[in-house]
C-alpha cells in the first residue's frame, strides 16, 4: 500500500513546512492564501505537491487535497502537526493487520484544554461514539471515500459560515455509508499549541452555530442533544441555561431551512 499526507494550511511558508512537520510520505499541501499557483518540491526523498489557493474554508481545503490524492491510504493533517519518526510505516502496518478496516483513527498529543479524545484500547467506531475525533487522527482508504462520494462539508469549520463540526459530520457520513472504522492506541505525532482559528469563546455565535450543527448531525434528536450540551456547558459559559438554549434553538431553525434547501 502507498500513503500520502494531506495538509491543510493557512498562509504558511511552504518551503519550510515539510521539515517543520517532519513529513515521511509523499504529501499534498493546500495552502490557503492570496494567490493561486502550483509547484512540486522534494523532502527527504518524498514528492511534495504544493497548491497555493485563493480561497477560504477548511472543508474546501480538505476536499481539494482529496481530489488530487493518488495513494491507497490518505492521512488528513494540519500545518501544526509534528509527526513522530516512523509514523507512515506505523499507519501502513496497522492497516495490514486489519484488511477489513476502511478508516483508522490514531492518537495525536495535544495540550490538555484542547484534548477531545485519547484512545487507550482499540475501539470500533459507530454513530454513538464518533463525535470526538479531529481530522488529523483520520487515515482512510482513498478508494472507499471516492466510491461512496464522501466529502467534507463546506458549511462548517474554520473559514466557513459556521464555526466547527466538519470533522464530526465527515466521520458520521463515513459510518452511515458503511465504512468500517477503528480507533487505535497508536500515537503518530503531536499538535503544536497555537490560537484556535475558530474558537473565540462561548459567544452567541458559538451556541447558534452549535445549534445549526446539531440539526445536521442529529435530525429529530437535535433538541434533546442541545439540552444535554447546554447542561454540560453550564459552568463554562457566561450565558444562562435559557440564553444558551435559545441561541441553539435559533441555530437549529436555520439548520432545518438550510438542510431543506440542500435536499431540493
């Protein structure tokens, strides 16, 4: 099997980025900036394809990288991930052990306040436990994504209309379309701490956007899931329970309108 790392970047120095990230595979870098260009370079014997693109939105960036990928296995990544020596070999070995797997989720160290997951034992992923994993943990069989027509949402994530949730929607679609997914207690790298590109605090927009996301993720169960979320957030946000839930309800209403428009 072959493997490529698909890097989503924003206004980065792409000459130095492969070395900073310690890439060990052929790679595609989508660098969102203020111009459009393409060039190829080499790093440690690996082909690095660099696309400068005058566009915004992490979903658009990941879709562009996926459309240009050619390897059997693709690893989604971000500019702030630094890989451990041997990460590529490790990923391929884990797929070889599990020929039935279409997608594997790997551990990447992050600072405590940003950690949403850490796998300590192998776990099969389904709709009930898929919501915590970020894109940089995703390694996928490219052909399985293509034949199922799976892409990233352009509505959610950094640079998009709504703040975040694009990774949860992506993995949820993978599950709904029959992909077999496992989370593994195998570490491949670490995230370098930096300011979030989307999180600006527990603002009105944070709760509104979360309401939109819940409509897309949970459908008829969006309301009870919103109540559960607001209860969970009650000691973190300055909003009262009724304020936060009210904002999420407004977002849910907009989400229903948006989903109906997409379905027409």
